[in-house]
C-alpha cells in the first residue's frame, strides 16, 4: 500500500528539521579562514558538508543547500576529495571543529554561499 505524498512529507519533515543546523548556532563575531585538503564532501540537502584537513585538524564545514551552491557557481563536480580549497566562515558556538562557510575558493574562483 502506497502512502500519499502529503503523509510522507508530514512524517519525514520533523526528521529533516532535527538534522538541520540552525545558523544562529555559529559565532558571526569570529571569522575563520582556512585552506586545506578536502577529505570528504557531500552535495545533498539540507546543505552540503565538507571535511577539511587544516594544520593537522579536520574541520566539518557546513555549506549551502545544493540549489544555492549550483546557482552561485559551485557545481557538484568542482570539488573532489584531495583538492585544496579555501573556506571562510564562522565557528560553531558549541561543536568543536565545525564551521559554517560563507564563501569557498576553488582554484582562482570565489563562490559566495550565503
């Protein structure tokens, strides 16, 4: 038996909200600017994620939603594991080694994510 689409949306919406990061959880008074090697990248909703190796530490970098990244010029295939990128953003207020990216530099291209 197939469930109606609206019922599925109602069932799964709370789950997606629970996994979404609120942007108010990031300290916009501190700007981080890191260049490093990409260890992992996901390009999926509710927003992309990137693991960045910087000075012997791995940072979890919350990116924008895929639709915004694409619209702003960051195509899914532009960043691969092993690439070097620069990320500028804000640290999470409570989660150590996590940041929200405002912009990302891929090669000589700057992409504004917010």
